[in-house]
C-alpha cells in the first residue's frame, strides 16, 4: 500500500512535533512520524529506536501508533514504557539505540501531545523535523518488517541518578511537587534512597493534572509547594514540569529561585572541578548570572534560547553545564549532556547538603536587580522575524550596544532589554532588567519606542516586576 501523509501546518515545530489531540494531532500522525523517522534511521545505516511515553491520557495510543510506523519502516523498536522524558533520553544514550522518540506534551495543557526525538545521541530539530513533513507528503519512505521488545530501564536510570549523589548523609528536609507528571513513579523510588525527610506532592501520574498546570516557571503553579515548604520548615522545594525535563526551585523561605539563579548555584560547584569552564545560558538570563560565572572563574557564554540549540552548543564548546530561564538544566559533567530535572535535583540537593548556609542566604547575597517577567505578545509568524530585523537595523544605526545572537539584547547604563521572535509560536518575546525601578521604566520606554516604530502596540507590562 502506498504511503503518503499530510500533517497539520501547525504541528511541525522548531524543537519537536506538537499539537492538540483530535484536532491538529492524531494517531495517524504518530504512525507517519514513526514511518518517516524510522526511514531516516535506516538510511543512516541504523536499525534500532527506543520509544517512551508520558502520563497523558492520549499517550499510550500515540505510542502504539508510533511503534507501528517505526516497524513498518523496518525498525527494531525498544519500548521503555511510561516515564519522564529524561529516562527515554537515558535509554537512547546508554542502550544500543540509533534513535529515540518520546511521546510527550511536556508542560502544555492536557489536550496536547507531541514528540521529542534524538538521533545518534544528538538533538533532532529544525530542518530535520521539516524533513519528516516533506517525506510524509511525498511518500519518500522505507518499507520493512520491524520488531518490538519491551524493556524496563527505570531501575538502571534510578541507580545512575543516585550514583552521583554527593551530599553525604546530611538529612535535608525536602518537598517535591511532581505536578501529577510522568516522573511520579521514578520519584517515589528515588526519594526512598536519599537521606533526609521527603514529602512528595501530586506524586500520582494523572494526565488531567488535577492539582495545577505542570509548568514550574509560572509562579501560580508553585503556590502549593511554597505553602508546604513554609508549613514544614523544609530546606528546599523541587518542582517538575509534565515530563520532568524542566525544574523549579523554592528556597527555605518559600521564595522562588529563577532559572538563572539555580544555574549560579550549580555553576559555582561545577567550576571548582572545571576552572575556566564554559557555562552556557540563554539570552533571557539575568546579567547577574554571567557576571557570577565569571566571578567563579568560569567562562560565561550567552546563547540562543531552545534546548536543542543549547545542547548542540554544549557539545561544540565542551561545556560541562548549561541552563535556560525556562528551567532546562544540562549537565555534561558526569552526565550525558541532556536536560534532566531529576538529575539536576540530585546535584542541587548534594550542594545544599554540603553548604553551611541556607539556600535563602545564597539567594539574598546575589546582586539585586529588578526585571519584567517574560512578556509574550502575538505577532504574525512571518512578521515577527521582520520586526526583529527592523529593530536591529535601527539600533545598530544609532550606535547602540546590541547583541544579536538571538533577537536583540540591548545593553545600556541602566541594564538591558531583549526582544526576540519565538521559535515555537506566533509571538514576540520581550524582557528587561535594571538596577532599580526608574532604570527599568527607561528600558521599557526604549523597548516600546522600537515596537512603535515597527507599527506594533506596547506589550502588557501589568505583570508585577520581579526582583531577583
């Protein structure tokens, strides 16, 4: 039977394939992804693909259809079952596997699902994902009779996570919020082997996410863990997104540590073993992070937002550690270079167990800055890139101090402001950071001036300015 398939135009994204189940994403799409990805692996000379899935209600059916498609391309499929995305990355990295696909909607609402892919241990994104669409549209695929086997890697994964525990026997009091995400079963076993007292909130895997939305970068989603940390007098709180590749952290006072603040604590520790090592973060991160990395005898590198882009840059620069404001943390020091919130938690807790002071004291000792939250506002998918080009040209003509690594990040005496086009949505993203409130107002005014010059309205600044 001749194979041909058309995807909804909205699902083939920069870093993954993602859509609304029953509307823009169906089991037939999963089957086609398997057929095309399997064909790419076959043409690369490979034959094995590891497959996993998260706790969403649609994921078992999507995973089954994906497996069918892979087998139809002649692939030997290893099904590792339900769990967090990093467990699938671990399987794809440590087992004989030429590729890996995770069925996950990540931190999106319950009716979403999607697919994250690796090929030969490296990120599969951008043009590779567009290639899947082209292969499906033209029917340019391999045909074969594959096979499947189930393999439970969870015990190996948990043991490997625990192998890098370096906090001794100090009994920390830790609150975890699994957010009903796919790390639940792994986390239950993990905490049994760690010293200290552990409270797990929303540990049951439930794809309807009854407690709150599973995105720890949104302060509202951390209200429950903040309350529990304060109630129990815990040393720290750790939260995960829906597939546990992103981490959220709350200190002993119940205050949120942002992605760049988490990275400062991790970088100071890693740099003791990698003097002058390159530590990478994205353009949305605070200037404080880059200054603190340099102060800790590291080499700070600002790079493009996007977990696949960061992973690729890490490999290129032999960076031992990287992180994003969104809570992705990537360890190549002792680990495999992929984003893993469970592993990041183990390393962070080890540091906290060895510290003399409390986590809140570390946060409070950092230089204080004021910043806007991440501002996202609608802009047509084509127009958003043109706006960035226009703004960059005007800024450079005026002699401004501009970094154009990813959008424009403008440095002034007050601080900096950022404007970039999202790679995954029809939106522009803006952020500003200053030493004080008057400076922040001036930065926001400069940002609005540029948007107005390109015919766009000012973003809504009504979200409270965050101080950190």
